[in-house]
């Protein structure tokens, strides 16, 4: 069974940094691209970033480009999102999601439960 | 930036057919997917690559596309099907979600 478990969320001041993690199990982690998707309270889904299985190819939403970075440790089967220079409008539930294949344009076939990031002074 | 447009809400009576649309520029050249999210839960894919249904998703869920509009159809809608539905497509290195449609069954 595929499992994705996020952690690392919390309260951070504007301009601060936070790293959230996603521990994966139940599939061959290195063979699949991964994404982060966020959902502000009471609002819709917003894609944040994606990373290929090898870690060589990554894409970012314009809203986070230059501030956020994604990485992965395939030996430990963990997916990361480093968030710097956080803004109030980054407040959201951050989901880790697995793509159905190594293809960057494939759909998301498994999601974690999310970790809440709150940016506030 | 690329955008996908969905109606904010759709209402249907139990047992009837619900249709949720998603439109976007050149969507006909893309392969949209659909996700269902119930309150307090994570999204679940119900249709992928236009019209494919993952294992475990009931046959009453189907997807289609005509021109630049994709449609999620739920036949024999049940109260269990309530929630938010999002279409999603990939465009030039970015994943785009529609704004979501709240399905109410009453």
C-alpha cells in the first residue's frame, strides 16, 4: 500500500524559513516523480512544485519560484520542500503527492494527509 | 499563465446525472484528470488522461472531452459523491488545477 506522510509544518513569521518532509513507502520511490500541492484554508488546490524520480528535473509555480526548492533523498525515500522568505499568503495545507509514473505530465495517483504551514506575525 | 475554468457549484438530486465542466485554452491537446475531495480529506483521482477510471472508482464516474472542454459525468449520483471536484492539466512544465466545483446532492 502506498503511503505518504508529511511532517514539518508549523507557525513561522513572515520572511522566515521552513522545511517540510514527506516519507514515502509502498512503492519504488526513485521510479516516480513527486509533487507538492497546497491548499489555503477554505480555498482550492494550487500546485507548488514537482521533481523527477532522479531529482534532475524540477518545476515550480511562478508564485514560489526563487523562494521554494524541492529535493529528494531516494536512499531514505523522503521528499522535501524547502520554503524561504515565507509570506502570509503561503499559509496552506501542504500535500505531498505521487505521480503515476516518471513522466512529469502524469496525474497524481496518491496523496498524503498534508502538513499545515501558517505564516503569521 | 494557463487557466482552467470550472463552475463554482453544481447541484443534483440523488440518482440523477451530474455533469461538471472544465474549460481551458487548447485543453483539447492536453490530458486532463479529475480529483474528488471530501471535507477534511485528501484529494483522490477519479478520472485520469481524459477518460480513464482508476481501479476502485465506481463505473458511474466517467470523463469525456469535446474541443477545449472536459466533462466529468457522475451517473446515478449518490450523497456519498458530494464534495469538491477539481480538474487538472499539465501545461509547459506546470500543473494547473481548476478552481474547483462543489457538488451538492439534495
